[in-house]
């Protein structure tokens, strides 16, 4: 937990104390004990419920918040402890919530995000969040569009296919899907092994039992008609598409290669799409494959380790309008903003 975060919590605690004292002054002296119990109990219950919801994927955080919340409520019901519980119970609740936040360990829980293309704001790109304050209507319209959800991190809100205990057989390959909390996993043929075999000129369709590998799904593309899922490779932050696509309207999995039109004489081959060297250019803003010139060669022409970067995942404002930094700097001046309505000139 950083110093700035701790400082924020201290300020929040002081502010809450001031509000609590102000509310207590409004309660008559003879009923102040009851008022203290009700106010403190409300804070404990609301705070415990909020933290439990925020960290519902961490059992230890749920257990800690629930236990301390229950203990605090028991203390509140014991009138003999009224003299010190007015201080001890709120402090215990705050301590429980802080410990719950500490045990969440965002760095460990969100470690899978390191496999995503790094989001950087350079070369004048500032991301769609910088557009919202001045263009709220346009931002809301875009935010509700399929463009925003074209490419997303694989969170529970983004993944639309069923993963719980689903098993799919496809052209001699088996895919076992799992969901654990907010994480999505699939046991599948090792994509690194299959790519290495394909680069060596081996027809992987003739390999009946490729080595399996359990991989976490870290990114999704699509949200309108169908959705594709991406798992990390071993080289940098490269991503490979799961060769199965989920059709949203029909609610079924089908081979990804069958989503393309091919000549009738073609034999279907497994589609092993490589995000970094192909899809990144259209399905993100300012996508840069970021090829570091080391590592193995690949059939698609890449040679090295991927350190891919984007200004933003999905198709956002700057995908069409270009980098927004100069525009924002110019319109920070209120005079420029109003004069721009009178000028018949291109906007910076």
C-alpha cells in the first residue's frame, strides 16, 4: 500500500470522525448511547458489506470482514461496554477493512494483466478518458457502442461465454473450460508447442495427441455477434487466440476457422491467430507490436520477443480522430474554446 493511499485513508477517517461527532451533537444527551450504537452499527454493517462485495473473490478477506463485523455488532449490543466501545468498535472496523484491502494484494490477484499489451500514453495519445469532461454526450454514446467493447481484459463483465465445466471437442482436440472466481481458464493443446511444430513444417492436424497446457484467458475481442478469447504465450506479452469462437445469439462454441469464408476445396486448418503481429492494428488504438529483436523466429515473419503497447484497448475516440494531446492543450484556454466556435478553421 503506497504512502499516498495511506494518507487518503487517514484523511477519510478524520473526515468520517468529524461527521460522526457532528451527528452525535444532534442527538439528545439521554439518547446518545442508543444513537452511538445505531450510527456505529450502521457504519460497520455498510462498510463490511461494501468490502465484502469488493473482495468477494478472496475468501480470506470475506472471512475477516464478516468475523470482525459480527464481533463489532455483538459489542454494540452490550451496554456494559459503552464507555470504550464508542472508540474501539469503529477502530476495529476500520482496521478490519484496511487488513481486508491489504490481503487482497492487487499485485498478485491481477498478475495476469501483465500479459496484456501495455497501455501507454505517448506520441500525443491520451485515451478516451481525457475526452469525457468536455464531450460527455459523445463519450457516453461511444461508451455504449460495440467499438468500446471490441477488445477488453477478460473480466467477469467482459466474458460472455459459459466457462463453468464446459468441455468442447473439435477436430481431434479437446478443450476443458473452467471458471474460478473472476478468472477464466482453459486446458488445451499447448499453443507454443503447436506454433513451434508449424514453424518446423509439421502438419499439426496429423498430430493426434499434442501436449496439453492449462492457460488463463486474459483478453477478449468482440461483443456483438461473437466473441474470441486470447491466452498468453511464453514470449513477452504475446497472445494467441483460442481456436474456438463463441456465437452470442446461438449460444454455442464453433471452430474459429469456420467464421471465415474459404474455397470449398480447402481443407480446414486450425486457426492460430497471433494478436501482436496482426489483430493489434485494428482492434486497439495506436497498437505497436513492439518486437524486441531476440528469441525464436516464427512463420508469420516475427523474430524476437513481443513487448506490445497500445494507447487503449478497443476502438475509441483517437482511433478515428487521431492523437488528442494537442487538442486538449489548446482548449485548456477558455478563450481558445469560445473563439473556436467563431473560426472557420480546422480544430487542432
